[in-house]
């Protein structure tokens, strides 16, 4: 290189250094910094190198974008290569079309013509006919027959003549109507809680309540037989979850002890036990008294899913708590459930203390980002609760009588047919789940479901409509049990109940010889 | 006189439209055929990006300063509350070995900022959220901790409900149909759709919805949010990629996360960014393993509810052909509200629906019902019926809602009361353009495209949210104000949701009120780039000029 160019550079660098130095010295306070640096480095040149390196690293770290850090695994490709890859890429179909062997599953959905009361005209394609047939409805969650109650229907008509059908907005933006507020105060009084909040759909109540309180790092101890809505809520909240054996209080205590030991040295986070009052998957109930004892002993909070128990358990339909006089609603921090089951309407609720409810009004996704439920559903559910509060109506007594009776009939008939079925739900519940006994069990998922469908079809042909539980194994965390669902209703007469028993076992004997 | 007593201030003299039979407080009658407009995007043309006006820098600096002051005062209040062990802090600390139910850091914004303007949200209402909405009067004596109602109500002009086509009614053929369905089918079908909760009415209604949106088959769900929350699990799994617009609704984010798929975000409506992301993802494949993605699902919304912007569907369709992704369009706000026939974004852009793989929408917003739908080819819907959580576990749609959907869709298609559907669609289109043009000319900054029935008007400073909302309430107009975290920190806004049920006189009333308040609290930041300026200076038309020229001008291409 030419000597003069180098000289130019040297003088340029020299000038620049002098100018920067002068500028720095002209800044107020710069002499202090210079003095400090001079004095602190004169004895220790190694330290100066270390600090310079650290400084460079820090600058590099802050300048390096998040993306380039993530692109560690990035393969640089030329535009042409990318084009080729784009052309070559063949995605799978969006969903696999149904195979011929799966068609029966779709055909197994019955279509009811007219109202879904206790006697329905329905078409079930798997039975081979397309004409509606009158059958006895033994699969409806409307146990107390509120959905087709004349006075409740009249109320609904009155409400849509006042409010219209939809609410046209989320609760935050003028979607909170007088009907909702009134329902919230009624249900919280009925269940013995301070306050309540409504959700627009029962299934999405649990999936939204849980993530609104529980975050990453919190701890959940959940029953291994819990329903899918709660499972999904737990998944979305990203908590640390430990499962205990279904309804096994000894195992629960063991898990609590282990977990507390494991997290003893970590900062204190929210800890919840989650269980269900009447299990959707197995139809039984936990020992609430024991759970409450354990929860206080190990300092956990309790979340209870009362989806299936409101209007089913307890003398007046107040749920599982009514069976445990020593447990109060205040022992359970958060309770949620559904108006779509025994109350014969739609939507879900969550009850608890005022602060629990207030937090959800701006902290729960399905409240904030969803239109509120139609006003008529709130009014109908409120009317149903008022009817339950009125003990003279006798609905609960009738339901309990029918539930116990149907369970007896099924148990006797089962014994007669050499216990081909096992009733897994509690013996006083109108929500009855039965599964096929061990010796007929097939490991194949499809084959088991098909067998249950054959029983359902036979029953339908003879005049009763029951259903498979139709749980989706791909979403459930826990292996599912293949069950049939049979529901007692207050509209079933003694003859109907006997009829259910005889037809069901006739079908069972035919399908499982 | 009756009208004055009832509190309805504007009453037309002689209705000219097809809807004179409805209640005036729910649906104002059309007063002139001039107040109709049919909107359509020129076919085959890409959607130009809307002109975005920006406020002076000083406004942004003041906005940040406002938040800084609010946050500082919040922390001072927290300090003293904690020091004196105030009742309000009880839930936030550890006690007896229990962690607080919610953390004070997460709840700071709500406790110390949102709490100050709690009266502007969740105002309780009663009755039909139609042209007017009846608010229950309430007041607070303890700084918004609790509200007391005195039993009186105020009827307000409704710019807040999602009632695009004005089907929120207590009279008329739709409410009649809902009543008939209650009498025939009851309140509920008593089970989930996949078990024994399917009624013939569901099947019929699904066919009507599919026909309406132009797909082979459709499926109904009892909750719109729940539709998105469960649908993605049926479509994608952990070996699939979901590409999502950054402003997609919370339900889409919830649902796609629940599905376990990998999620990538692209900048709102930025087609270059999207294409870059697609090329990168297809060529790189799955992270770590570099195996090709099983499939890529692109999720966009038809009309964005906070911005009033629309997805650039013509460009997306081109990209879809090239990159072979599956296109999912959430038509929550656009179905019914957009397109000359009200069929949504495909109708608006004159694009065949076969170019969109999955059309999802809600029935709350345009049809006065509730719930959501998914429409696609029959093979896809058949599979979803068997694999969807919403159909197997959640309750079926309630019968009166089906009645409302059935009758409102048939009204739009003209099979019930011919002419009514067209009037509703064209009034909404006119109202949207008229108000937007008026606001721009008055000097306000608004976001979104010209035909959007959602008009966000930018307020910027946080203190202007309650100011605007309360002043509007004094003038008996119900509006929705939105701030952080639903919007970026600096762009707090008021969102006008238009409806066919509003008359031109209502809009003029609204323009006058906004003009007055805009002057009072200083909201006219428009620089003029988004509207026609006469002399190159910022546009500030007078109210009378805006009203005098609006009807003619809003039908021309807007600037």
C-alpha cells in the first residue's frame, strides 16, 4: 500500500482520538471518571482486559436479536432452493375423510324430530331405518324436565319479547343484562356463596376458570378421573400437575405430602386440589369431608366441579355439599358448574367469594372475549332454581325415587343376566354409567365402541333411546372407560323404568351371548 | 308525545323502507332512499392498505407521560395500602401459608388504572340492545368499588352492541320464529350434539347456514368463543404449523394453543411478512428435526374488531395457491355485515368460497342470535362432527336460537319478507361510510377500511377514555372505549359499532355530539392525509358542511 495513504490514515485516527478526547474532557464530570479509571487500573492490567471483554460481551448480547438466537438451527438456503422446496412440499389433507369403516360412528348420532321430552320421535341411522320412531328418551341430561316445562317456556317467551334473543355483546361492553345479574344473585344464594358469575357455555367454564387463577409455577393436585373440561383448563394454565388415583384419599394424602416435600424450598405458589362432585366419567362422588380435612392440613385450596351434581345430588338439589353437613361452601374456594344439565337450559356458572368472582370479570377469557349468554337462558335457569328452592314442588324427591328405583331394576336384571354389565355410577344417582364386564372386554377401541353401539341400536329398535358416552380418547389425558349412559327422569313412570331394565338386558343378551 | 316521554328523541315522519312494522326504539325506519348503499370491492383487485393517519409526536409523549403518572400514583397508593394493611390489599399477600389468589404484579393494572374508570365498563342494561339501549343507572360512593342502582334507567343511542343488521328485536318475524321454536322444541335438547342432543332443527339450520355462506356443509356450536376454542384441536396437531395474524381474537389464540400445534405470528395484514414467514417455514420444516410440516393452517379474521381493517383475501388466495397452506377465515364480524349479499368476505371480494378451506363465524353479531358455526366441505365437517370437543362434550345449541338464525338468514336471502334483507344490508353499508367520512372530515383520526361497520376513533391519552365515555353518556349515547391491553398502549380508542337500525338522523346526532366533545377534550388530530383537504392544511370541516355533503360524497370512492 502507498505510504502516503497509510500516513493519511494514521493522522486521521490521531486527529479523531484527540477530538474525541477533547470532547470527553469538555463534558462536566469527565475528569472524575478519568481519574477513577486511571487510579483503579494502574496496578491491575489483567482486570482491565477482563472488564473490556465483559463489556464487549454485554454489548453483543444486547445487540443480538432474539430471532438470531432462535435461528441456531437455521439452515441457510438460496432463493432457488427455497422455491424448489416450496414446489416439492405436499401437505397432508386438512382432515382425513371418513373411511367406510368409520361411517357407522357418524350414523350413530340420533336425530330427534320435535321436542326432546321423555317420549321422542327419533331417527337412528345405524338401526337401518330413516323413518322417525317413537322411543323413550333415557339419555337426556334434563333429569328434572325443566327444558319442556310449560311455565318455564312461557317465561322464556316473555323474556325474548322483552330482550330479544341474543345479548349482542360481551359483559364488559353492555352485554351484562339485568337477567344475568338477577340469576347470579339467585344462584349464589341457593348454593350458599358470596357471589356468582355466568359463562355462556358449560364446557368452556372449567377451561376458562382454571387458567384465570392458575399460572405457570402453581401446583394442582387433581383426581385422575376428572372430566375433559377440567383437564383442558389445567393444560392451558401450564401449572405443575400431580394426579392422584381416582377417589383414593390415601393416595391423595400421599401425593400431597410428596408434593409439599418436593416444593418445600421453592417460593410459595398457589396450590389447588381439583375434584368433581359427581364425576362425568364414572358417575361416582369423592369423600368431600376427607378432602376438606386434607386441604386444610396441607394448606391447599379446593376447586370443585359441580357440573353434574347441581339439581341431582342433595335433598334439594344443592349438590354434593348437601350430603356433608359439616362442610360449608366457604371451605371450597372455587365452585363451578353448569345450567345445561339438570337445570335444563344452557351456560355455566362459577361461585365463590366476592374477590374470586370479581377477578374473573376481567381476568377470565371466556367472560371477557365472549358474548354473554342470552337473557332468556338466565331467566329460565333462575326459574328452575326457584322451583328447586320450593321444597313443595317435589321434583327432587321424585327424581331421587326414580333414580334409586332404576338402579335397583338394573342391578337385579344384571344379576339375572350373569353380570354381563357393571354399573360404575353411584347407586342413588339418576346419571347411570354402565360398562361391559371384564370377560367381554376387547382391547380394540373401535371394537368396544361398536359393541356398545350394537346394544344401543337394539334398545332403540325395541323403543328406548340410550347412548354411548362418546368420549374422545385423543384428547383425554387418562385412558377412557367405554360406557353407556342411561338417565332417569322425573317423567319416567314405574312401567317405564321396568321397561328400560327389560329392554336393556334383552339387548345385552343378544349382543353379548 | 309518547316518543318524547319514552326518551326517543328522533322520530321519522314517514318511513319509506320495508321495515315500518318494527318498533322504533329497536329499529329506526328509513326516511329516504338516498340513505342506502351497496358496497363491493372491485373483483380481482388487491385490498389497498388503509391510509393511516398519525398524530403529532407531542401527543404520543403526553400519552406515555400520562401512563407514567398513573403508574407512579398507583405504586404510591400500593405502598401506603400495604403499610397500613388496608382491606383492599388483603387478597394480595401471603397469609397462613397460602399464596395470594392472584399476584399483585399481574393485577396492578386492573387495581390502579382500570379501576379508576370502572364505571365506563360493564354498564348493566335491560331490554333489547337495538337502536336504543336501556342502561340501568348506577353510581358509586366508594371510588368504583361497588355500584348502587337507584332503579331508574336511561335510554341511550346504541353505538356499542354487535347488532350490525339490527336483528336484535323483540318483535318481527325473527322473534316470532324464536317463540315458535320455544313452543315446539322447549329450551334445550338435553345433551351434547354427538350423543342425543341433535334435533331436526339443528340439521335444518346447519343446511341453511351452509347454503348462506356458500359451503357444502356446516356445523353449529352453542358458543362462538367455544367454537374457536375447540375447532383447532380437530384440525391440527403438534406436527402442524398454525400461522396466525398478530391481531387475531383471543379465542383463536386459545384454541390454537390448545391444539398443541406450533404457532407463528405475522404482522397484522402484512402480506410481505407473511410470504417471508411461509418461505422460511416451508423450507426449514419443523424445528430441530427439519422434517416437513404435515400441514400449515393460516388463520385470519375477515374483519378485525378493534381496527376495522379487513384481511387481504385476494392476496391470500394467490399465496394459498402457491404455498399450499390451508386457509381458515374467522368471519365473526364479517358474516352478514360485509358483502353486497351479506355473505361475508368472499362475497365482498367476489371470491369463490372454494378458495377458503374453513369458514368460521359467530351468529351473535349480525343475526341477533348466539353461538358459532364452522362451514367447509362435507368430508371435513363429517370428520369434525366425530372429533370435536364442542360436539361431544358441550351442550347443543338452544332451540329458540335456531329459530332466530333460521329466520334472520332467510330474511337476508329474501325468502322471508323480500326486500327487507336488502334494506338492512344497504342501510348498514350507507351508515358505515357516512359516519366514517363525517368523522374524518371533522378532523378525527379513525382506523380501518371505508366499508367497515366498526369505526375506531383514536383518543390516545388514557384520561380521554373516561372523559369521552362519560360525556357521551351525558348526551345519552352509549359507546365502548377500549385501551391497553386490548390495544397498544398509545392507541386508546372509542369504537363505534354501526347498525342498520340507526337512522341518518341518529348519525347526525352522533356527529354533532362527537364534534362538540372532540373540541372540548381536544381530539381532532387528523393531519388531512386520510381525507380530502381543500387547501393542504389539516381538514376541519364544519358540522353543517359535513352533514350537507355527506350523503352524496360517501357514495363516491372515499379518500
